[in-house]
């Protein structure tokens, strides 16, 4: 489990410094660790409340979710009734909610919130692994950590995307040519 956590952390860190890429990678890694339908990282900072959406669906409930966590390290609500009792019902049909406290420089309070429409969805969730990955993501996402893209970086990013598409197209052509060659060789054989 420790080795897998290290691999998860490295995969998320590779997406730095671009915020959108980092959030996409975080979502991908989290889905491999624990299935969820909506999730975001929430943080109170000197500049105000920030939320980084990995998967939409929690709406504007971020401050409520952070407040519901209170001083606890973990809050897991396993049924829709539990969510309603805490005043955390959302417009999406959530039945399970997991909120884990995170810590990072620049955040006075922070947490990751994951939701699912199935009851008891997070009963066996690997909390330390989730907390580690989301904690790293929060540190990378806080203002000052993620540098804005320069025009040159944006141009280079577009060029890399274009080249990847070209490579993919060439790979497809190569597969087609090989298939034609095999078919031709088979048809040329005497029977």
C-alpha cells in the first residue's frame, strides 16, 4: 500500500504546474483509489474560501462541508438521511459523503470532500492514501504554487498536443499498412 501511495503521489505531482491538468490527474488517481461521483478540495485561506473541483456535483456546499467537519479529522456520512440531518443534502442525489481534513501552508482549514449516490460507499476507503494524495494536490493548488502559463508555454503545449495527434494518426496508418501487407502476403501464397 505504501508503494502504491508513492506512485499515486508521483502521478499527481507530474501534472504540476498547470491547475486544470493537476485536477484532471487528481480525479483520475482518486477514482483508482476509491470510486466517487463528485468531489473537491476545500480551503480557507487569508484570501478567502477556495475550492478546487475534481468532479462537479457538490455545488456551493463547500463552506458547509468544511464547517460540518468541525475539529474532526474525518467525517463519513453513509446515508442520505445522515446528510439531511446535518443539513448537507445537495441537488444531486448523494447518499454517501466522505470529508477528510487536509493541512497545507497557506490554508487555515482545508479538506477534501467526496460524494457518491450509493449508501455506505466509503466504508472501506483507504483514508491515509486519500489524505496523502489530496494533501499534495492542495499544496500544489494553493495560490503561489501553481504558476500561470506564459504565452510560450501555451504555444508549446499546443504544439505537443498537435504532435501527439500526428503520432496517433501515423500509428493508425502503420497498423493499416501492416494489415494490408499481411493480407497481400496471404493472397500471394499458392494454395
